[in-house]
C-alpha cells in the first residue's frame, strides 16, 4: 500500500517545493525535489522509488483519488510544470494577425470534441462587451470583430518593504488589452475561452520553438511558441480545490495589479462581468488568495501573496469547484482576498488552508477578514485561469 502511493507523496512534495508565476523563483527547486523525494531515512522505512505501481483510481473513475488531466488537448509536463497546447491563428476584422489558444467552452459537445473544459457558466458571461463576436471562416480560421492586445510593456512588480511586501509599491502588467479586449469569444451561440498569446506579428516574428521567448511579442506565461508546429507551451500555476492539488494556466485579469502578479493580460472588458449575480446566472466561481499567509522558504505551511512577493514561491490559491469535483466550474474566478487577523496569528491558527469550506469556517469564526479589516468577501477582481491537471 505504501509503495502504491509513493508517487502521490512525491507529487505533493514537488507541489510544495516549486511553484511558477512568482516574483522571484527559488534556486533549482527541481534538484531540491529530486534530493528529497528519491530516498527516505532508514529510520523511517526502506527506500522507495517515486513510481506508481498500479493504475491510479482516477483512471477508473475521474472523481477518485489520483492524477487526472482535465484539458485533454494539451501535453502536460509535471516535471517542469508546463503544458503544451494547440496554437490557433486568426485575424482581426481590421487585418491584424491573432495567435490564440482555446481552453474552455459553454458547449459540452465542443468540449468533448476539442479536448477542452466544459463550463456551462460561460453562457452567463455574455453581457456588455465581455464576449468578443467572432466569425468562423470557410477555411476554418476565425475573424475577431474587436479586442486587441499590446504585449510590448515590460512587466513590473516591485514588492513593498518586508515584512509588508504586499501590496507591491509599483506594478505594471506585461500585456495590456484595449477597452474591448476579453479572452472570451462567441461563434454562433457557443462561447469559448480563447486567450490571445501573441498579436500583430507573422509566424517568423514569434518563432521561439526552443524557448528564449521575447516577451515584448508574446504572453508572459509562454515558455515556448512554435507556429510551424502550431503549438505553444505555457507555465502552470499550482493551487488547491477541496484539498486536491491542481494545476492551471493564468492568462487574463480585469485588474492591473492581479495581471501584473500573475503575468497575465489586463483585460478591461472582463469588468462587465458581475462577480455576484441574482437568479443563479453567475459566470464566475470563487477563488481565495491569502494576503498575509505563512512565509518562509521551506516552510510546509507557506502560502499567500506576501510569500509571493518575498520570492518564496506561488500563492497556492484555493479554488472552488473544478471539473470532476463540482458542476460549478468556470475559468473566470472571482477573487476573495483573505487576511489573517492578528489574534489568529497570536493564537497560532495561521496555516496553509486548502479547502473552500475550511476557509469559510475560519471566516465565520472571525479569524479571516478582508483587507483593511473589511468584511470577508469578493473583491471585484476576476482572473481567467483554466484548469489543466489534478495531481490527486
């Protein structure tokens, strides 16, 4: 039994040690993972290789424990925390070239056909200018009516003075959409999540098949882009949903600070989407991020935005419903910032939380509040994060 679950333990150790989308990344965390995961002290038990010797239960039933890939269109590399996805070429009605990916859709049939995530909630996002009209051409390409992105700005995130690293004293997203830009597009009656990863250039101007990407031309979370192969590779971020570790890509936000922190595009048109809607017509799902979670490299309880700006790793956000665990999944996440109260810190209650209901329980008891002692709840910030992989 112990041998069967050794690889899952290894994945959890890996999750703790290495997280992308950080302000400053730790030194060689993969080697640290290998050193710590490949052997255990004799005083504990025998040495077990990091392998899974039997089929994972999730291979029989996706809801069961074990690894599961949500986005079948991609090739996931858990070692490097990256995913390689199909790269699509389209154009604006005004003629500019658009390079984009497709990660989610409001159509169950299209989700199955394309190997992407099904999100019925996306149908509720078609408000104001939050969804870009698009036309499917006879050659299979897509023409977008509106919404452009400028990838030329330099991404800037300057932390505050420790221990108050968050909020940053200066921030600038590395990609900025115009007032009409949203990652969502609508073809016919179907809505797709189609974030732009490069804009305005021909294939030879974004030909970074081997990496060494020019981020004035492409999305800040791209690690390689290869138009000749119609592929693009993006970093994966780590988080939790109902205590299951998950991996996702972060592409867009309606907030400039969040876009800067995530390496995402500032997408103003997403501001038309309400984070709280009456009558059950919500387009979003809940995401919780911790402002002042535990810090320290190597701290197994580490979590939150202060830790990110300290250069210790990713935020380890807690997501609400994801595919296989809930019917509420949406790639549009309404951010609830959580602040540990000083009393909770003094009592020793501050720790890493990994489950939505666990977080809500701490909030009800008064141990978690909003920023500046505000009421715990939605901030109005939306981030576009598509689920790719579940580690357990």
